[in-house]
C-alpha cells in the first residue's frame, strides 16, 4: 500500500493493487487499449497507403483539380486526418480521466478494498 500524491497530507493509504483488481478499472484499461490500438492501426494504414499507392500504382497520379494530382489531395488529407485524430484523442483522454476519477472515488468509498 502506498500513499497517494494528492492524499499525502491526509495520511490516507492507497492500495493500488486493490484498484487494479476492481472490475471498473479493468474495463477502463480494456477500453483504452481498444481505442489506442484501433487509432494506431487506422493512422498507420492511412499513412503507409500513400507510398504504396504512389510507388506501385498510378491511381493517385491522375489529375484532380487543374494541374493538382490526387497524391496532393491525399497528402493534404493526411495532415487533416492527423489534426482530427489529435482532437479525438484529447477528447477521449478527457473522458478516460473522468472514468479514472470515478474509479478512485469508488475505491475511496470502500469499493475494491480487501
């Protein structure tokens, strides 16, 4: 059992193993892992598709607007996608933080203690 940072002056001991064994904590970890892996796979697939499509096909070499080819449109889309994924990640991380606070409150109210 360790003393929590924000609880240091109160002298409350926090059993991190008990928190880790709570079903609500395990569910949060599963949700985080699922979200992070799916975002990672989506980002890497979209990112790696650019060199594959430009090197081995002519799909992106066609003109889209005037002299601009689809490779430029796709590349600009990757920048937009990165910004969108960053905003999505921050929003999701904030919701995970709220769930983590609820788990700590559950622990402090006697849930998950041995």
